[in-house]
C-alpha cells in the first residue's frame, strides 16, 4: 500500500512539473516551427492558446529563440 502511494505521489509530481514547464515554455514562445518561402523565413510560435506568425524578409536561417512582444 505504501509503495503504491509513493508511486502515485511521484507520478503526480512528475505530471505537475511537466505541466508547469510546458506552460512556462509556451509563455516565452520557445515552442515553434519554421517554414521557408524564397527569401522569407516564417516562424510559427505557439504560446498558450494562440499561434503567432513572424515573418523575416532577409536571408535569416534561424528563428529567434523567443518571440518579441510589444
């Protein structure tokens, strides 16, 4: 019984830590993917519940790690 409670506690703790990290990473816009079209680079950021697209018109090959918000 004690072992089952310990496993349950560790599982819930891991789930909570994972959820907090996921939300924190999304708040900064770290989760993204990119698409290329000619000389344009479009970075698609996922933050929370919304998708944001940022397009760069120079020959940049990498997206910024974090999305700048103003």
